[in-house]
C-alpha cells in the first residue's frame, strides 16, 4: 500500500503507466462516443414533443456531466495536494482545468442551441444556466491563479485552496433544477431510478457519456504526460527519453 | 494511601494562550490604522457613490427604471466597492512584516483572520450601509424597499468581506493581484448578489421576505465558519512563497 503511494508520487512511474493506459482509454472511448452519437443522432426515435431538436441531448448531457465531474475530480486532487503533497495531484489539476473549461463551455453552448427551438430563447438567467456560468468562471479563475504564481509548490497549494472553495457551487448546480422553478428540465438520468425515456433513447446517451469520460481520461493522461515532461525537464530520465 | 492512588500527571499543564486579548488588540490596531489612513477609508465610499450615480446618467433617469433597478444598482456598486477595498486587507501588513508575526502567534490564525475581516467590514461595509438610505432616495426607492435593502446589505456585505478575504490572501504579493482578485472572487459573489437583490424585489412585490433573509443568513453563517479556514491556509501559502 505505502509502496503504491510512493510510486504514485513519482512522476516518472506515472509517465510510463499513463503511456500504457492511453490506448485503453482512446480506442473504447472513440468507439463508444461515435456509436452513441451516430445512434442518437440518426437512429433513435424522435421525441413526441420536441421532434428532432432533442437530439442535441447526446452532446449536451455528456458534456454537462463531465463539466461537473471534472471539477469534483479537481477538488479531490486539490485535497490530496494539501494533505499529502502528492506532486501528481497538482499535475492533474493543472492539466485538466483547461479541459474542464472547454467542456463547460460546450455544455453551455449546446444548451443554448437547444434552448432556441424549445424555449424560444438562446439564454435565460435561471438557476441552472447561471450556476454553470459560474462554474466556467471558476475554471477561468483556477487557470489564471495557477499561471500567476511563479513558484510551482505555492501555485499548487494556492490553486488547491481555490478549487476547494469553489466546490460549493457543485451542489448548487446539481440541485438548482429542484430548488428553484426554472425552464431547465430536471435531471435526465439518475443512478437510483429507472430512466423516464425508452431504452432506445437512453442507451445511446449512456454510451456517449461513458465514451466522453473515457476520452477525457485519455486527454488527461496525455496532458499530464506533457506537464510532467515540462516540470521534470532537468531530470536525467526526461533527457534520455527526449534524446 | 490516598496519595498513592492519585495518578501522576503525565502531561505538563498546557500554558493557556490568551485568545481574546490578542483578537482585541488586532481589532484595535486595524481600526486605528484605518482611521489614521482616512483616504483609504473614504475612497471605497466615494467610489460607491460615483458608481451609483453613473446609472441614472448612463441608462435612464426615469423613475420607473430607477425604482425597478435601484436595489440591483446599489448591490452591484457595494460589491464592486468591497472588491476594490479588499486589496488593503492584508497588503500593508504583508509588506511591513506584521503578517508574518501574526502567523507566528500561538493564537489560532482562524480567530485572527476572523477579527481582521470583521475590522475590514466595520470600516468598509458599515459606511456603505449607512450611505444606502440616501442613495436609495436618490434612486427613487420607497421607504420599505430601502429598509429591506439595508437589511440585506447588513447580512450580505460581511459575506462579501469574508469571501473576498480568501481571494485577497491567495493573490497576496502577486504582480497583477488586482484584476486576478476580481477574477477569483466575482464568481463566488454572484449567489450573494442574487439573494440580496431577490429579497428587495420580493419586498417590492409585497411578498414575504423571511425565506430570502434566512438564505442570506445561511450564507453569512457558512462564510463566517468556513471562509477564515481557507483564508488562513491561503495566507500561510502566500507568506511562505515570498
């Protein structure tokens, strides 16, 4: 157990592991995501009320899920940085924050595209949309603070504190559709309940969610590898690797 | 016999650390130093008044618009003015080395931070609240709305100070601290703003406001109990970085 922790703290070890894991994330991730999206966009039955416009759900819901999950993962990594000072945890936060920002933007963008035909407006200032916008701002803040502090260790801990403070927003996003009356519909999928859609609608949705998560894992590994190479650029193993 | 049955004291008696005198001293020092730097005290207030006066001139001086938007304008102006004043919260102490001494004190940093933020609120938040009725009249708000607005500011501005202190501590000693501080803190300010203005709007429509006030109070309690922890951690990071 302790040996595992020590290994986990070693960037060199993780570099190798990430390299071996990446194909296992990339290939199934691409397959699942493509299957889910093609199935959802072309073959799933149209909605009785929204017709074909609902099909953007197959992009909107996965990105919105991942936007929040990515922040929660960053917060967990931030806690690890503060408590155990694991270098890798900070590498993760730094590598993943821009990905999270992009995914949050995609969720907002697809939501807005979906809002036009169903609600008749691109944007409304309701609880769910506003709290997602705050999430995007939080990602920007995390990226900006990480870039502003020159010293690597201080930057890691300061960013960890900020990420942990911002985690307050996550339950607000999650429950915003239940606490307030909004135009946004309640949660589409719940782990504890049977989905309210027929299987030929929700199976492709689950496929694309899992696919996007796997692709996120691939991207996280890739970006962490890059970050490790940059940080350890003076180490001998990196020089040997590059040459 | 009875003497032998007594267990020997294994741990030496902890010297009790006087907590309240230290907090009192910090409060007194902070208030005194801001009274002696009056310009720092007045600038956020003047800024508050100026931002408020921009809206009737820039958007519309109509009574209908102002009484509709007045509460929001005053809240946004109070938020921005708090944001500007945050820079002073730790910077002087940091540059003069006082902050390092405070970190070395045996008293819990949590309480010292709490006291410092309270002192900051006394010299920046309270004047804003006192100024609000006058500006409310200029923005054509009715008496009921103004009273409600003052109440929400009384609950809300301490939250702004406590959340802002985290940002101020995180950006301490950085080159572009000002803009970065706004970037970090504004997302966390948005809920306070929403509940604050929501209360006044509910009051304007004659709806009950107790639930809104309870939410603001809950935000205050959350900020009061959690934010000083984060601020203290951030201060340690920033001071060890310099």
